[in-house]
């Protein structure tokens, strides 16, 4: 399995904390745990075996969800807060996670892709996210892989069937399978494009200029 803490793969060895388990009128309950050999953190699952079926439900208790790669320090707070909260609630409520990630997506498109309407920058929560995604794609300002990823946000979310998603990004509405996770993946790619890679290039440019100056050559403009 993949460790939900550090994301390293390992062969799990689950141990039941309550081998005999406990029961109530609805189900038989057991707790089991495993330890990741890479990060040495425990993982706990609650097993529910309903008396009405033979299907065992495995509920992740700790950590509550799989970790995602930490954001770079230069991702602005207004974007990082919505993203981190969206990750935090993903397991408990994919609908809430998707609402937060859609709001974050709309914010970053407006701030960085400079989406316009009638010559003015749109205000948050006023406008249609589906139309704004199309506007960004049509502008040609993003690499092809990012344009396709953004278009998939609409396709997976099925905005045509659920127009409320494209008009009011903060609404808690039903999400399609995988939609909340995909939104987070796309946000990570946008953060990398708008914040991480430009900083890396600036840092490399500064180091090159230092070497040029040391050798008596003019700096890059």
C-alpha cells in the first residue's frame, strides 16, 4: 500500500488492536493498525462489518486522508488556505472539498490569467466558472497540458448537467466520482506554473548573472 503520511509504498502488516472486536445492533467493529517503515508513523483503520451484509467497510481513522505534496512557500496565502482546507475535508466531504477547490481555481484564474469581462477584471463569485475556463483556454496563455487539464475540470464535473457548479463556485453540491481529487491535481499544476517554475527560473538567472559579473561580462537582461 501507499503510506497516507509520506506517500511511500510499503508492504503493510496489519495488526488488530481488538482481535475480538465489539458489536452493536448494526455491525461488528474492529480496529487495526500498521506502521510505515519509511516514516515510522502509525496508520489506523476502523473496520465495520454490518450485520445486514457481508461487505466490510474500511474507514481510515488516522490519518484522515492521504497526504499531498506540500505547497511551495511562495504560493500566496489566499490560494494556499483554500487548497489546504480542501485537502483537509476531502475524505469527510468531497462536496465541500470540491466547492473550496473550485473557488480557489476561480480566484487563481482571475488573478493570474487576468480573466476579463467588459474590460474589467471580474470580482470573485460573480461570473461563470465554465465560461472563464473557456476564456483562459482560448487565450492561449497556458501550455497545452494545462489547458486540457482545465477543460477536464468541466468534463469531470459535468457542468452542463449541473450548471450551478459553473455559476456559484462556493455552493455545496453533488460531485462526480474523482472530481474533488482532480480539482486538487489541477490546482497543484497551476501553482507550479504560476509560482514555482517562475521562481526557479529567477533564481537560476540570478546565479548566472553573479557568475557573469565575476567574470567581467555583462548581466543578462
